[in-house]
C-alpha cells in the first residue's frame, strides 16, 4: 500500500492547471451523461447491433464491478494524510476496482472489437489509458483499482459480446433471464445502492431487448451483425432521420428520467434503506428499458426508423 501511495503522491506533486483540466476531461468522459449520449448515438443512429452488444457488455461489466466492490469493501485513498483528492463527488462507493476505469475500458474495447478501424483503436486506447490515469491523478483510486479495472474491462467486454452474439443468433432469452437471476441474487446478498442501480441497468436492458426484438424491431442503416465490420456504409440512409432519432430518443429519455426522479423524491421519504434501494432499482430499470425499447417504439410511430 505504501508503494501505491507513493505513486499517488508523485502524481499530486506534478499537478498543474493544464494537467488537471486534461485528466478531469478524461474522467468526465466516463460518466453517465457522456456514456448515455455515445451509446444513444451508436444504438439509435449508427448501428443497432453494435449498440446492443456494447450496452450488454456495459451492463454486465458494471454489475460485476459493483458486486466486487461491495464484496471486497476496500476504502478509497480519499482522506489519506498528505493526499489532496480532487473531484471527489465522482468517487462514490468503495474503491476496488475502479468503476470509471472499467466503464471506459468496457466501452472502448467493445467499440474497437466491433468496428476494427485504426482511428478507433487510437482513440480507444487513449481514452482507456486516460480514464485510468485520471483516477490516480485525481487521487480517488489506488493504482491496483485501476489495473484491475483495465483487466476486467477488456476481458468482460469481449466475453459479454460473444455471449450476446449467441443470444441474438439463437434468440435464447433464457440466458438473459438466467443472468438477471444471478445478478439479482448477488445484489440481494451484497446490497449497496450502487449495486441496486447496476442491477436496474441490466434488468432494463434485458427486458428492453426482448420487447424490442420481439415487437418493435426498429432498424438503423447497418442492422446486420456482419455489417459491423464493413469498412464502408452498407446504405445511404438519410442523415436527417438519424438526427431526428437522436433528438427524439434523448429528449424522451430525459423526460422519463426527470419524471422518475420526481416520483423517486416523493416515494423515498421516511422509507427504509432497503425500500429506497428497490425504488432506485426500479427507476434505473425503467430508464434503460425506455432507451432500449420505448424510444425505438417512438421511432416507428413517427416513421423515422
């Protein structure tokens, strides 16, 4: 632990306004608003199949991250004598492994694995390294948290994508339900607000995917999994439709989130911690369900899919 602290202290010693701005940017790029916009563009506008795989990898990876955190219960370096941590509002829950690092690694590894273009490799590697180092520079994680976050993110993104390939090809929804039960049991026994939220993300995705795949089935320009690897676009879909889909999707998602936040504030008053966690789980379930199935239903209704 002393060696890890020495690394954090060294990074603190070289802080300046420019570096702080750069690493704050990297850490912001792994947070909910940015990831929501990026996955929304990918799923709604660019390539539905690639979006599904990336979202499935993220939901699975984040559940494992939250589960490990709540099992290990490692304290963060925040508050260590001589260490000044920055942007601590982004550092919630336990320390090991780093959620920001694992999120960035899962997202960009998925994108690199699915699209396989040189410029995406360059951007992806930069974002993965930047996200991890930013958590050390800001003094909110131990080096081991970041290293394991990188490892988990790489391995889990590929495993979950391959698993989803099988699910999507065979339409074996029982696997999705089975994972839901596993994550649900882990959430029940490990507890913790973050774990309930992540379980909500997975539940919303699984239910949303099954509903969308069965009843809605909207399409993007590239909807075949094989086209994910194509170097050139397989069609010439009107750019205006893509922009409209994103606008409709993001505005409707924001409205749903605001309404659920208002309901949550009313429902959690004088409730036990367990009830509050269940309410948060339901909120995140419905938000993701809307993004996966609700927004595409609007695209079909407005004839922009």
